[in-house]
């Protein structure tokens, strides 16, 4: 399919989504409308900016390239500031803001570590898998199959491990330091990490060819971003469909995350996928609605297919697909070797199991949990990073 036909299909999907938003709004299904809009937007921004958690960690340790990692820190700083402001406002108004809080224990450590290994072997994190699926990468569909399998098995075996998460209860940093103190402390930590990256960049002079390539790439990305956003007079569909810099991806994602906070939800991938495929299994195969992991949910009207994040994760794939079509970039990319099919399945499965053990993924724990001042998010990030390092060793030794 040539670029012109791709773009036509992309506009058709955009139009159909607009109609869906209108119909669901008129029928007062506001949660579905909001989730679909946010999912489309997240999918579009991720696809345009190539924003990727595992890529950021990989680039730091393999290439000594901190560009994406610094943009992750920018996102976390912006999202933290927005959450802190909204939470402070909610204390004085009827607005309700929810933090992504989970207990922190041995299962958090194990699950995050396993998740980190899995996303390297699978070739993408939870969000990255959905985005690459929308772009036509067949390997990520295999990773998705492994991810779903891991999530369902992790949900089925939930009673076997849930009582062994020895550690701490849910800890909201604002309860310990106050909202202002928690925000300042977290922003100082993020700034310290950022300055450390800058110091290492300055100290370690890269190989001249790599440095030149990085400089050219970064400069080109910033020029695209400047064209797209800094001069509002030049904003157009054509410019928006060009590649975005990581920085503009970070800013856009922080804004979208703030909308999730205002929706009084927390953003996540694996939770939505768990309820989606558990719901399909429950409807067409076996009754699993009484599995303990679902029976424990307080609001039983928001489980399985009725979970508010189900339309969001579906829309993320649609949003990525639409973005790739509009940019003329969609292409079915087959798997080069069978060993990569196996690695995708195994990596996806490890992500699914890890996410269920730790009660989080790179999105819900890190991109949603850390900005909402959850200790769980920081612990998850630390041990996910260690898992990525092990995954890199496995990848370079056995798969590349």
C-alpha cells in the first residue's frame, strides 16, 4: 500500500474514532469516550516520538547515549509537578486525584526484575509492544501473545503468591513529607540523576564517529520539534506527522498523563490487558470472574471487559496504527529468524508474569506511579533497570 492510500486509510480511522467518541458521549458512556481519546493520543505520541523506557536504559548502558534517558527524566519531572499541583488543588476543591499506590515487598523486587529481563528479550516494553504492533512488526505480536499468556497465568496463580509479598504497605510520599516536601524531594532526585547523566556525557568523550552521528541526529530532531511546536504559525498536519524529538514526546505525554489524573484514574497497560483478555476468556471459554484477583476488586462494575483501561489499551494500538498510516510508515515486517519468535514469546511471558507479581509495568509503576509520588514506582524502576542489564547480557550473548 503506497503512502497516499495509507494516509486515506489513516484519515478513515480518525473519522471513525471521532464518530465513536460522539456516539459514546451521546449515550453517556463518558469513561469509554475518555479512554478511547486518551488511548488514541498516547498511541500517536508514542509512535511519533519513539519514546521508550527500555530503549532509554539500553542506550545508557550499551551506547553511553543519555538523550532518551534525559527525556524520561523530563517527563517524570513535568508529570510530578502537574500531579503535585492537581493534588494540592484537590485538597481544597471537590476534584479527586488518584495516586498509583501498591504495596512494596519482595514480590515487587522479583516482579520488576523479571519484567526488566522480559522487555529486553521481547524487544520492547509493555507500551512499546503495543506501539510496534500498530506499526506492523510481527515480532511484537508474538511478544504480545507471550505477554497475555503471562498476565493470565499470573492472574490464575494469584492466590499462591499474594500473601508472600513481605515488605511495606502502600506508601504515598506526600503522607510522609507533605505534598510540597514530597514534590521538592522527588524533583531534587530527578535533577540529581539528570546532572549525573550530563556529567558522564561531558567526562566520557564518545568515539568521534558516534558523537558526530548523535549530534546530527539530535540536531535534526530538535529542528523538527521546533518546526512542529515552537512556531505556531507553521503547525500543520504535515509537520505533526514528521518525527518528533524525545523532548516533545516527554512534554506531550506529561500533558496526557495530567488528563488521566483529572479523570481520577491511573494510567497503565498490563492492568487493562489483563481485564480485557480475562473478560474475553470469561465470555467465550470458562468462567473466571470469581478468580481471587478479580473478586478482590471493590467496584465489581469495573472488572473484566468493563474495566476503564480496556478501551484505552485497544485505542493505543489503533492510535499507533493510525499514526503510522498517516505518516506513510506502516509496513508488515516479518520476523527474520525463528529464534526471535521464541525470544519474543519468552520475553513477553516474563513481562506478563513480572507485571502480575509486582502489580505494575513500565507505564503503571514508572510513568504513572512515580509522578503520583508512589514509593512502589521507585522500587520498581530500580529493579526493572537491574533486570534490563541482565536482559542485555542474555540478548548480546545468545540472541544477537
